[in-house]
């Protein structure tokens, strides 16, 4: 049984209402009684194998990046591990529900553009987030209301072995990581491709996996711009050790920007839908994608992308939605 939740953390952060919760951790709104500013505090009982220390380490390595929450304090309070972070706004999941399950095309493009930039930054520090989903993408507050942030780095992993300077090896039969609804088919199957497996029971063991396998990209992208299908085709074709071409993916999104779009990546969740004029959506006619720029040739990781004075970039998307 868990002990009583502390009223304060580190003597200066007073806990308020609950913002959200996971398997073991609970996130609270809190206030710094010295500076009078609001923060978020994540508490996890120390009786459980803590992912919070890992999350703290990752966030410190990523500190300063756009879209990365800032850590104010980490330590033990009573029988809990406590992680004090910037207070951020609602998640894309909540915003989507409150806007009648619909975002404008311009907002979707801007969200995608920012997410690709954030993932490139995370990958450049040799990490894969491991649990990308709408609940883990939140908007900032105040002056940062047009910036999206990635949260919950509890299962983030390094993909690069720094001791021998190589990509981690591929291992099949691994346990599913992340959230089943948003994990890739390869994640479900431990890396094997569904059309190469002879284990029919494995495919049918999960209704989520079965639906993903049986849903074609054509069906998934019915009625939306063809560029989204091109993005899915490209990301699904990446091998375990492939270097994603982030610029190519972002260029596909930029095709969809309306001529009246502002230069900044604004997130106007209330704007009306603009007519789609840049490329035809999918229809019931034969599926043709030649109208969009072709994907660059795929390549193995014979080279490693590096930021200035930094570690190598990631060579694959760990849990790109295959919905995702």
C-alpha cells in the first residue's frame, strides 16, 4: 500500500490537483512557494522499478532542445521519486476531443513539421522516444502556445552503442514497447514483417495488430492528401538501421501549406478548414502516387548523421504511428 502523498516536494513545491496518471506515476499541478510559479510534479512510488531516473537522465541530456520539457528538480520525497518539470498545456488527444475530432489541414501540417524537427533532435542525441502518441504530445503555455512538446520519456532508449560506436543489433522476439494502439507493426512482431512470418497464431493474438496488418495505406488515407500516404510508405519502408531523410519528409508536408499560410508554425486549433488545392485526395479511382515527389533511394547506415559536436542521429523511427 502506498504511503500518503507528500504535501510538498523539496520543501518548496506545494502539490495541487492531479493532471494525469500512468501505470504507477501520477502527475500533479504544483506551485513553487518561493518563486510563485506553476510547475508539474511526477510522483512514482520507490517500491516499483523506477523509470523516472532514466527519464531524468534523458531529459538532462536533451536539455535546451525545442519541444523538450525543462527539469527543475529530481530526487526522493518520502517514499516517492519526484520529478519536477515545466507546467505545459493540454495534449493533442484532449484538444482533438474538444474540437470535435477534427483539426484543420494547416494545423496538422504544422504539428507534423514540429514533430519531425523534435524527433530529429532526439535522434541526434542517439535516443528513440519509444511511446509517440497524441497523449504524449502537448502544447506549451503563454508565449509557447504555438510550440508542441514531447513528454513521458520513461521508456526512451539509446539506439547507439557508444563503447564500440555502432548501431544496436537487431533482436527478434522482444516484448512490445510503448502503447499497443500506436506501436508499429514491426514493434508488435518483434521486428519481423507480417508477410514473412509463418506464425499465423501470432498475427491473430492481438486484434489491434490484426487490424493494422489488414488495413492498407490506401484505405487509411482515403479522402486525404496523397502526401500523407507517401510519408507512410516511406517510413514503413525504412529498415532497422536506416537513416530517415527528415528534410524529405518535411518537404512533403510543406507542399500542403496553403498560399496564405503564415511563415511561423502556428497552431490555430479553432481555424476553419481550408479547401485542399495542392494535391488530390485519395478516391475510389485507381491508386496513383506518381504525382508527388518520389522518395529518395533508401540507404543503409553506412554514415551517421551528427549534430555539431554531438553524437550520431537516429537511423529509424521507433514507433511511428501505423494507424500506427
